[in-house]
C-alpha cells in the first residue's frame, strides 16, 4: 500500500498523481484557519528539503464543506491529517470528519516541528480523539523522541489503530552570507537524510507494538520502500520525491516488484519484517523491546 506523506501533494491540482496512490493523505487541517509561517518557507539542502509551512490550511469548516467533497471526487480513499494546539483541538477535528462519507482514516499529526506542540502527551491526545471518533486513528510520531518505542506503546494503549513513522526532523540552512534561509530559522528536514532515521524508528516500534505502521522518510525508489517493509512497515508513504517526480507512486510500485523478484520473494508479505529475522543474533534485542 502506497500513500503520500501529508503536505507533499496537492491532489486537487495533481489528481493524476493522486490516483496512482492507494490512499491520499490530506494536508493537516486544524479547527481554525491558519495562514502559516512567514516566508521563506522551503529550502533545498544537500541531503533533502527543509520546510516551514506552519500548518497553513483553510480550517475545519471550509475543509469539510468545500475541500473534502472535491477530494472524494478523485476516487481514492481519503485519510484526513488533523492537528491542533490542545487535545480538545484534535478531538474536535476528529469529531468533525467522523461522519463524513469517504474518509477512510485519520492521521493525528502529533509531531510537527514547525509549530508549537500541544501541552498534552501523545497518549492523552490519542485518548481524546478515540472518544470522539470511530474512524481508524494513525498516530504520526516524531523521530526526535528519546524512546519512540515507548511512545508507540503508549498511543497503542490509548486507542490508536496504527502508527505513521516518521515526521520530519528539525534542521537549519544558512545562505552565502551566513543568514538563516527560512523565515522561521529552522524547519522540518525531509528527503534522503531521513531514511536511516525512519528505518530505525519503524524497526523499534514494530518490535514494541502490534499496530500496523505506515513507514515514511526518504523514500525515492522501490528499494527504499522494500527496506521499510523489511523492518516492519505495513504500508509506505512517499513525500519529498513527489515535488520532482509526479509519476513516483507508479514507478516505485514497479521498482518494488522488481526488487522482490530479484530477491526471490513472490510478494510484499514475504518481505514483511524480514530484517528482524536477519539481524545478527547479538543485535536483535539491544534496547529495542520484544517483538510482538
């Protein structure tokens, strides 16, 4: 299953790209409209891209009344990414989309590095959303967590139905005159540099939790997607690559099939979690939790 990373594809301006996906994940929606952060908002680096969009979105009412119906016309399942600045904000968003036909799941953006985070813990937010919604809830976690596996256990206990791993990491770029390029100085780093971080997070969380995992971070090829599956992802999301390659979903799907065939594997299921079994015995259980 291939999705897009939230915020990396505008399905209304690129519906052909969205139709290559197994599900489309919306840009994060908050209860009230947000103009986002001041420019400059995007900067390329040697190892990926920095963004400081700041959750710019039209707000709950316009999204539900105007944007969502247009997205449903594209013809792929919709996952709504929701955000906020308190557990109440998140719960209100979940309640607002709970009864909307065509919404397949909700992704809780619990870890955006470009805005102030809610004071409540990830588990408290998930619990509030679980009380407000019957939809599947995927908790999107930060790779900056000291023990991301423990966070995974906590959100699972609070009622999450899945994990999205990982969000961006905070980074900074300077221009030729040694001035910060972004208007907010720092932004979220995505792209190739994030892949090893994502692999480690998915590996750890798949050992600690039984929840399905959407793996993301630096996926540019079928091999990248395969590696996330090998460490425990049950689905893969692509992000930064979509800015340069609108045909990436189909290409990556084809490359994934070729990679599986080259390894003598007949299906993605045969590759699922295979890296756990192939880890050196002394390294399998080093502070990674016990695999469920």
